[in-house]
RNA sequence: GCCCGGGUGGUGGAACGGUAGACACGCAGGACUUAAAAUCCUGUGGCCCACAAGGCCGUACGGGUUCAAAUCCCGUUCCGGGCACCA
């Protein structure tokens, strides 16, 4: 058989689609397996060669599980709301719905050409009203629930109202995070609650809802005209577009993810995820245990500055306190003489953009308030400062300055001449040595510290916490770096909030039977620059009835992507986000494949949503993704040409150093194995049409370098082109052959020939099939069963690159045989089918098999055919391999030792020396020690 | 600065502590062909030796553990990723 991918690939793709070969259904009695890809954002650029890496891997796993008899769910969809489509709309005036639809169509076409086994009937698109109806529904559920810390789960807000009515809020009032600011609700009794106005009640309840509205400092991006979540900001600029981000106090919707911090942290342990990924989440959550300590402002102890510290042991080393500029306490304590300077400092610091603040990280600045607080243990007066190195959004927005044991405090104290008091002695250090830097290790012995003198750090921490609690000046507390998720965007292309406000400005959710609240048509997408998004321009939509105003914010990108894995289970359900039966059947994603860039954003939000749905009894699981695999990035492999300065002459790479030249990127599609196709180059680059070329060995050799894939570097490779030139099966196998899945690697087409040749050889080996053969002979069986064993083992370990090698080795060995029994090749086809499904299907049918190869059972190897009767024994003298012997595999170690020592080569190496020890590792190696 | 990964031929990469370099690319030589492409065969880590036989050196660097180390431990260095005033 000749390999004709252009003919067979479309043919089988059509066959699979027509016969619904990959359809998934619930409750078939077979075990289920749910394998998922991180769904793409359908960008205008289409798929590039890096995208499919993870998709191919999941496709292989999916197909493998089908062969093993699992009922597989392997869906695909699109994360279709988001900024790029809207930015494009602003530039071109084309509606995002339209461009998004076009892009999706293109993506689907590209994915289908890759021969993926997706069940397209289950496709979800987050911008589809039938989908976002349920995103809105979910938001409504979050709005109507609060988090009961005692029960550690979400409960209906009605139950909280009941509690308030009966007993007031005592015990439910502490440290609620609202926006970025933590606060304590004033305590009220049940009777007081009954007497509150409905407005007051609504605003109190708002502080408890899991989806709530609050004023908070947010990341405002002027250029994009919207706020951004913390994980959408990198290095003080927006992740998309790199625009500056400033801090602004705005009224926003938030999701109270912080209530789930402990569970999100603790439940990581049980997940089968890469350790690095779990670490990133742990860092992001940033749980730390410490002491909340009060420094009274006067002897009456009516008011105090509260600080949070993870180093209570250093409390006797405190020489100053520092407030964040956002902490309004300074207004209360600053004496009039100091007020103007302090006010000026705070105003300036707060207005600084994220970027400015980051740029000044190493610089020290601050201002003395003129006020003093009292040390809770010694009663000493401690000066209070304000400095922007203290963050308003973390802890209490105030720290105790211990310059001897904190490098920031040390820098600050040095700069402003504040005393430095050492209280921890490092192990093995001499006393009275002046500190030149802060000693921050949690190791050593306490000195100058009253009741904790002589204790080690860890003991001292516990002792101080106990003593602070006993004296009533503080209590143990766990703090989190994690902030509540900003859920508002002042943009058009996102889910509208199912929220309206009454005359009093109280927020109400739409009745569920009015969902979806459709995104209204609009043709001017430009941001307003005001807190109100583009939807605010639609006066009639915003005010559908007198006294009623709709929310004009829309939801962020992660709204739809945080729960899509549930929708795949039951994508057409009109009555629920997914039906009970489907949820119970598919439960959770068994394998999730995607990039590390979603480590904290998407994966954390998805876990949060799942836990919430679990709490309210809708999800049977409380973690969405059982196992997670990261695919590495596919990097570009750029090529370069060298043009002489001031001349239209290009010089080959190795001759370039002899000339004065400049290096230029050249389109990698004009280069093969680093040799420039000069004719193509002349045609593609107008300036080069008449250029001269200085060659080496008759060729123009290009330089190369690994860089990120990007248009400007001319190193983008489109999968369509690769499929056109070779085939989908080639691309699939080649991407797997490139190396371990999780490793980043450069894309280069050199090497792809090997895969293409292999596939041609697979097709050609059909010529060796002998249908008159009564049964496979032993040689066939040994090759086949070794291959089955190796591939099965490697697949179980997701080692796809070595699978491809083993397929090649098996084929090479088959070529050494005269004939093959049809069964042998059919079985080999099954092994091949996850990797090259089109060719496998073609040969399967060529051999006259019924139905799709997809449904063929995975072969089981027979152990006795995976072992050779004779095995090589390398013999080493003192660990150095000197010669090798072929011996029966089942020979006893004693006999091996005798045979080896009797061998003339052994005699030669030993000469007259007596072996001190002989180590025989059965079936492996012999080592003679002299 | 801190926390994770990772350094193996010209290239991508293999290697339960057990013959380092599987498999593939590239390259060289050969066969087929008028020729090219395609295909097939042989060789291919470095050094020494005319060849062979054989030997020596080799998994970033320096030590260690072990009969045996790319693999385990300690230190150094370089590259990639994440976090970065989180008290």
C-alpha cells in the first residue's frame, strides 16, 4: 500500500463524523474516563503549531482509553468572551459576536483536520446565550449564599438572615474581607436587626454574600478602559497589551474566594498535579500563621494599632511601627503639627501606579506621624511612621518594625536613624557583634527579651502568642495573601450581570426564569473612561422601567471558564447547568492537560467554583481536576541571514564574521535544515530580488536561535501548512516525538522527515502481509509483544515520545522478517491508532476488519514473548565494562559466575589476580571486583 | 533576593543505580536512476592507532556514597519558569 494522506485523512475524518464514532453517552455500564483540554480563546490568528501539543496528547490518552474499554468524554469548546475581540471591534467596527464566530469556525476546521476524537456535539461556547445563561445563574447562586466559617461551607443567605433575626451578628462579625479592605462589622442584636431599615439590612448582607459589591482599590487600566484582576496584571502592566495599570477606588463586584482559602490550600495535597503547580497555588494563597497584636495608643487602651506578625518572637526588638498610606488610622493619631506632611505623603503614595511603586521597591521612604504607641509588653513609647512599603491590602495595613530581624525594617531604620535592637542570636555567633544586615533566619536563641530569653525561635513564637492571648493584647491569626476576586469589567464583550438596582440603589438578582439576560446589541464599543462600561450608553436597556437601573459592568473572562468542564457533561440541558445524572456519572475530570500559564488564575477559580457547587449540593465532587499535566511551550526556532552593511549582499553564516554585517530574521518557511531557499527568498523579500549571495560550499547557511514564536520574528509555523506538506498523522506524531510533553522545546521542521518516512514505511509493510499464513510465527510474536509491553507502559506514564520510538523499533524489526500474518499487523495498527489514527484506520480496513479501529480492544502482551531466551551479559572488571557474553536468560547466578570466570577474556583481564567478589545481577550485568 | 525545573553527540532526545548516546534528524560513503526526487544499504561522541584488534577520555564543573553514578548526597556554575516590599 502506498501512503496517500491526502486521500485517506479526509476520508476517515468524514467517516468518523458521519458514524458518530466518538460520541459519549452516560451510563453505559462501562467505566468512564473524562479527559479535557484547556479550551482555547479563539483568536484571529488561528491555531499555531504550539496549540495542538496538549490537544494531541489528550487525544492519544483519550483514544487509548477507548481501546481499553472506557466510556470516554473528550470534548472541546471555546472561551469566547474577552478583550481581544472587543479591541478588534473598536479598531474595525466589526461586532465581536461576528468575528468570534468566524474565528471559532476556523479553529474547528483546523482541529478537525488534526483528526481529534472530540465529541463535537458537546461543544460549548462561553459567549453563547445558552451557555452564559448558566454563568449568570451561577452568579445568582453566589449572590444568595454566604460562607459559614464554623461549618466551613456555603449556606443560603436566608439562613443568615434567620440567625441575625434570632441572635444578631455576634460571632459572625469578625474580619470580613470586603474588597481589599478587611473590617469588622459593628455588632448588633436580633432586636436591632428587626428595627434596621431594609436599606441597612441590604448593605449589611452585602458584606456577607459570596458575590458582593464593595468599594475597593482596584487595578484600573486606562488604555483598556477597565479594571483587571490581580492575575491579569504582570509587572505593573496589563497582561494583555502591556498597558499601565493604576490603583483606583471603585465600586465593584467581587467573589469572596478568600473564604475558601484554607480549603483551596489544604485540598491541594490530595491532587495528582505537578508539584510546581501546587506550589504556585500555595504561594498565591499565601497562608501564614502569626499573631495579631495590639499596640495601645494611650494608657486607657481605648484605641490601638493592630499589627500582624509571623515573628512574635521578635516583639522585644520593635523600635517603631509603620502604617500603610491606605490605613486611615493616621488621620486619628497625627498631631496637627505633623498633619500636612503626613497627608501629602499618603495622598501621593496612594495615587502612584502599580508600576511606579514597583520601580521604587528598593528605595526607602516614609514619614513620621509624630504619634507614639505603647509596647504591649514593656509599655515603652514606640514612634509611629507611615510608609508605602507597608501594603494596605494585606493583614491590618500596619507592621511592627523589627530592624534587627527584617531586611525592610532594617533598611528603613538605617535610613531614618531609628534604633536597631537585636533579640535573636544566630547559632554559633559571638555576642555583641554589630549587625550589618538583618538576621532573618528562624533559627537561634532569644536575648534581650524578658520572659522569652534563652528560648529558641520556634518556642518563643508559641510563648509570645500564648502570653499575648493571656494578657488580652492579641490573638493567634492566620493570614492570606489571596485577595477576593474582582468580578467587574467595564467592557462590552462579556456576560451581563443578572442584577438590577431599585430606587434606593439596592441590588436585586433577576428571577431565574428571565435568564439569560442577553447582551444587548451595540455598535460603539469604545470604553467610556468612566466607571460605567459601554453598556451605559444604552439608556433604554439600562432603565427598562421607572426606578429600575441595570448593572452596566460585565463579567470577566474567567466567569465562563471557571465551570465549563461541568457543562460538557450535559451541554444541552435547558433546566440546569448540568443534570444530576450526568454530574453523578462523569463526576470529575480524570485528566486535564494545559499550560502552566493558568496555574493560579483559571485553575484556582475553577476549584473555587467547584467547591461552592459542592457546598450547595450540586457537584458530587469538591475538586474539578483529579490529575493535571502541563504541556511545555513550543518555542520558535528563528533563522537569520547576514546582510553586509550598506550593500545588498547576503553572506552565509560561517563567512559572516569576516564581514561587517547586520543580522536579520528570515521567515523560517524559506529555510530548510538551516539552508536558505534563495529563489523563494528573492520572491518573498522584495529588497532581496536582486541581491547577491556569498555562499559556502554552494549553499547559503542560516544562523538560528530559539525564541518565542511570534509574527515579528518570522518564526510562526501554522499546522495547516505542515498538514498540507506532510499529513495530520505526521504532525501528531512529530509533536509527540519532539520530547517529553511537559518540556518546552523549539519547533523545527528538521526531523519531521523521519516521521513521514516512518508512516510511509508503515503503509508499505502491508506488502509483507501473507494472508495464507495460518498463524503468526514466534519471531512476529516476540517483536509484537515487546512492542505492546513497551508502549503500554509508556502510555501509562504519559511518555509519548518514547512510544513513538517503540513503534519505530517494532516496525524496523518487522522489516527484517519475510512475511507477516494479518493479525500481527492488525494488532500493530491498534498500537498505532492513538498516534496516527488515519493511517491506522486505513490499514485496519485494508486488512478487512469490521468497524472502526477506535473500538478495537487494546492488546494484552504475553510475558513469555517479551523475553529473549538468550540475553547479553556485559562483564565489568572493577566497574569497567570489558567484554560481553551471551547467556541463557534463565541461567542461575552461580552458573553465570562460573561461566564468566571460565571465559578466556576474564582470564586475560584477571591475569593472576583472584576475584575478591563477583556480583551477578540476573539478566543484567556481571561485575568482577579484584 | 526567594521557590521550583533543567544542563547528555552537530541537532531533538533515550537510559528500574547495571553495556551512556536507544529512536530520529543531519552528515559521509555506496546501490538504484541518463539525472534528480523517492527508496534501500553501510558508517557516524572525542582522542590514540595506516586499518583492524585494542586502548584512553567522555552525561555543565568540583567533591562524596557504592562492587557499579547521567541517575543518589554535598558544594559551585549556567540556562529556563514562577513569585517578588505579603510583615
